[in-house]
């Protein structure tokens, strides 16, 4: 990986785009191959059945969530370590309702793996969105499109307003879905979980009276992240997901953050006057974004990095050139 040293953050030394590998032995490799071959047809059959048929049936919410938990149980995701920031272990049931994401609030989630999306869908049934660099606008997507985006190249700019479902901002999306949680991946693209990228401006459009909950998800083993897009990333993810006996998810939820910049002197309206592609943020809005980023880094025990989506695009291109040699 010395060849990709230019994609390490200069301040922390973190390389957030490099795939994570874990050591193995020949005996373990044989067991992993057998487990992978046993699970793969079951997993693919369940995925095909769910996304082509079951997902489109008018099932009750509890039924859809149960099916998603069943899907996650096939690769052995059986243990979820959930903790609210500042709430003692064993007292989650007595924590106030406003300490966890609720209808009308926003989840600002870490973005490392398709499992982030499956977990959020199985627990919160949110409205999923895609964020873009230098834009306050987001694109609403369904569960399957959100999963596909975790294997996609980092976006360079938003799509045109008329294509791919159109663009909106979080204020309008929250108003249109008052009975749903809205899920945002503010980094805009996946990492390996070791660094938090500078956040896109999408969260700057959250109304001042709506809470933003930073949510961090980490995995054990940690190699089921998908920082490298494309078919190779998908195949590698399936191998690591299905060849290990179990996977654990560590979920941390910070206390809700308010977009205080939205409540000060009409600053947002002035800053956003440049149109739907305008990504300029004010000093107050940047403070809100920094607060969310700091919470994600602290919860995930990672570092904030200065590398951007442009750096990830350059990394992906360099990675692909390496694979062609």
C-alpha cells in the first residue's frame, strides 16, 4: 500500500479508502470456502425473493423488518451492541424517547458498508437519501438503490433535477414525510471506517427545530466495508460477509444536534440563494457540520480527515490501474 501513500491523511496518517484485510490460515481458508459455498445460494435466493416480490407486497412494517432481520441472519449477523452516547449500559429502556431517532428527525450515519443501510432499514425504516459534494440537495432513493450506491463510484456532482427521481432538500423531504425518519450519509461515499470525510452540505438544509442524530456503525471483523466501488468490491464484500461464522455490529447513537444556523438571522436563505447546486455554507452552518463530524469520529473511534470525494475518485482510478497491470 506504499504506492497509495498520497491517499493518507497528512494530519492523522489514516488511509480511509484502502480495503481492510484480515489474516487467515490454510485451515481457516478451507472452512471459509465451505461456509461461503453453503451460504451463497441461500443468500442470493433470499435477496432475489425479497427485492423482486416481498418488498413490493403491502406487508405490515413489522413484517418487512422481520424479513430484513432474516436476511441479515443468513451471514451470521446475530449480535448488535447498541449504546446511546451518555446513557449507562443497562438503562436503555428508561432513556427518554428523544434520545433515539424518531419520526421527523434526521439520522446522520457513518457510511462504510451496505450493512449500514440494512441495519437502519430493519430498525428505523427511514427514507434513504444520497448526498452530493458542493450541494445542499439530496436524492431520495429506495432500499435497493441505497444498497447499490454503497458499491458506486463517489459522486462528482448531483444529477439534473429532472433525472433519477429529481433532487430536493432535507427540509422539504422532512415536511413531506412527517411520520418517517430521514437517513443521510453526509460523507457522500463509503470509507473503511477509519476516517470521517468532510461532510457534504446537505445537513445545512435541516430545519432548526429538527434533531440530527449522528449514528456510527462499526463491524467485527472490520473487513466487511466497501470503500472500493465496482464489481470487485461487491464480490469481495460477499466473500467476507458469507465466509465468516458470525459478524457483530457496534452501534453508537449520539445526542441529537440542532441546526442552530437555521435559526439565526435568515442566514440560510442568503447562503442558499445560488440555486439547487449551491454548496456554499456559512460559518455557523460549518460549525453544525463540524459538530456532527466530531460526533461521528468520536462514536466510531476514528479520525476526521481532510481527504475529499475528489481524493477518493483519484484513489479509485489508481486502484483500477493497479488491477489492470
